[in-house]
C-alpha cells in the first residue's frame, strides 16, 4: 500500500452518499461535536476542506483517497476535545506548558478514531498531520515519504489558512503573506509537490464581483500580476529590504565607538540602538547557525559578538543618507526611525517604572515594531502619503490597512523578522503590538509605549485604551502622566549599560525592594521569606557588587541598570 492510498476496507463507506454508519457521517458528527466544544478551533475547517480538495485533485488522488482526505480534514483536530478548557477556549497566547498539551492532540485524535470502525482509516492521517517533511514535526518525527500523503496535504492547507485567518489571540497575516510563508517552507516543513499544488490552486482562483456567503467561506485568492496594478508583489518587496539599510550618521557613530579606546559594551549597545537598520543587522549576525542561545535583544547580541564581527557587519550594510525628500519612501523610512526612537524612549520609561528586568527585550521590540510599514510602502505606492494622516488612532489605522490592503504592517513586521531568522518572541511581539493586552506580554508594553509616543507627537490616540493598558502593565495614573509630560522634552533614554549583572534573580529582587526604603522585616513579608534569608541575600549582593552598605549597593546596581 502506498502513502497516497487509504487502507483497505474504506470503500464506499467514505463517500457522502453512504449509509448512517459511513465514515463521512461519523466525520460530520465528530466535526459538529468539536464545533460545539470550541467554535474557534473549527471555524477554518470549511476553507481547509475546499483547499485540500483542490490540492488532492491536482495531485491525482483517486475518488476513494479524496473522500478519505475530506473526512480526515474534518476530524483532524478532534483530539482537542480531550484537552482542558484553559487550552481549548484560550483567547490569549498559550504558555509552553499548554503547548505541550496541544501537541498531544494528534495522538488523542488518532486513538479516538481507531475505536470507531468506519472512521479508523482516518486515524493514521490525523496522527501525522503535524509532521514535517524534514522530520522536525510531531508526534513521531516522521519525515519525507514516511508521512502519509494525505497528512502532507492537510499540513500545508491547514497552515496556509491558519496564517491567513484571524485567531482569538492574533490577527491573520492575509492570503498573500501566508502563501509566501508556505513557499519559504517548501522542502523543509512541507513537501515541495504539495506546495506547488497549493500555489496552483490559489493562483487559479478569481474573486467574485460581489461578496456572498459562499465566497466568505472560501480562502482569499493571491492577487495576479494584473490585479496588482503595477505594484511590487509582497515577496519582492520583502526581498528588497534584505538587508535593511542603516542611516549613515548612525553608522559613523558606531564606527567611532568601535575604534575608540576603552569603549564599553554598553556604549556599543547605545550606538546600535540609535538606528533600526543597525539593530536588525547586529541581531541577525548574532543568531547561531544551529542550536544554542538566540539573542532577542541588542545587549545579548553585542555580548555574543566581538568588535571585529560588529565592524564587519557594518562594513557590508547599505547606508541611507538623510532623506532630503528624494522620494516619499525615504521620507517614510526616516519618519519610521524617528518614531521608533520615540517609542523606545517611552518604553524605557515604562519598564524602568514597572519591570526593569525586561528592559532590553522591550527596547528591541520598540525599535522594530513598525518595520512592516516599509514593506507596505513598497507594495502600495500611496501608502507612504497616507501616513501623513495623523488624526486617527493607531488601532483605527491598522483596521484601515486590513480593510483596504488585506494585510497590516504589524503582521508583516512579524513575518519579516521570521524571514530574517530572528527569535519567535520578537516576531510575535512585533505582530501583536497593536492588539496585545495581556499582563507580562512584551507586546503590551510596546503597545502602551507606542500610544504614549503618538500622544507626544500630537497624533490621535484612544485615551481609555491607553489608561487600561497602563493598569495592565502595573503603572499608576500618576506615573503615566509623568511619562506623557516628560517624553516630548526627553533627550533620550538614560545611558545604557550592558555589562552582565553578577546578581542572582532573587538577590536583584531583594535589592530592588530595599531600594524602595523598606526594612528587612517588610521585605521578608512581601517576598514570603524569613528576615534571615533576606539578610543573607543582601550580604551576598554587597559582596558581588564590591560595596559595604545598602546605599552603595542600591546606587551601583541602579547606575548599571541591574535593578
């Protein structure tokens, strides 16, 4: 039996015209049960079924195999019914622990189907629908032809629809960007033959002249050359940003810092963070080829590189002079750099107030958050001019992008960072920087900082949302007011220090509370420790900092940015 054929015994029981005990009937019933359990999980099934049917036909599957493919699509996620509500009904990004549970749903689903005689042929397809062509999938780590062909078809179609469509915890990136992403994974995550059939199926579609209920359920078509009206396609626009140019003055300052005697790591970090292009280039250079720690902020990237490596990275980077209105695109790039610096200053103030430990990560996201606008400006020439409309709030402008362009700059930014092989947590935060509202979420802090920066620049913002985000971030109304007042007059964030902290996380926490003027007994009560344990942590901190008392310890740790 080949991977393209269903197991013996499926026969006509899989067809839609079978009796009540047919696999199709059971598949429909199981799909209905999943829809009742978690409507959000099942919402894309009709689109995946339609797309998988076209791909299956293109691959030359016989009627019996196509019928099994349809049933398998309908029940592919049935294993989710065995997961807890915290996972199935989640409307925010899942934790790593919850993702471990999610990764078991193919096994749970296969075991359930094996117990139903007429649906049992779909069990092996469902179990393998998250395997990867290169062997990096789950649950069994199958690769290549060892993965059932029907599973390979479902994997590509499901991934395309999932990326293109909105989910409760994130915005979809649109059909064009989703197809680009699938094509990038051709030969790694997905079988090349299946990807080619998927591309052919999507390119063959033509949008109807009017919107109907049927059209609303169909996957959006990738635009043809004629539909683009002379604009660059998305893939080419993204490619043109590789590598992203850095401003010439920023490059000059970084070179001077590298050449100077006694330049500290913190001074290099400060110089790099003055420009988005430099930030991207250094982050990319610091990523390991295989495995290992993946720096997600400029501080960690500089720690991973020598001065010579940073200088070499700078030497091959294209440079942009100041845009004396040579083109509207260059003006937009300059405006994006200026706004990124304003958001970084606001983010610096916010996290120093509430969560200084994540300062480096938040600053990096702030510097990259609007990078998707550069892609939109290339694909839609009028986009740069539209950015002069500043009365609307950032969220309103994002919705306008989604409505008129079928994609938004935040989603594109996340896609761009993934293409550059930067850490997923950076890409996720950039993609969510206009929608995040979860506590301890990097994107939430950047979203608040973005609103603060827009307010300082005289742009429209939703003040109720801004106040709500400040509360989520743990920031008082008074502290937010101070940031809003100070930001337009700010000369920049305080001097960066990038030397690694010698303190343990507990020592830094205890010293941070001590900096608030609290005594041992109160610190112990707040942290759930004994007074003697607090005293031990502080004495250890004094020794590591090379100081003899609390005042000197707080001063040094604060100056270095360690608390």
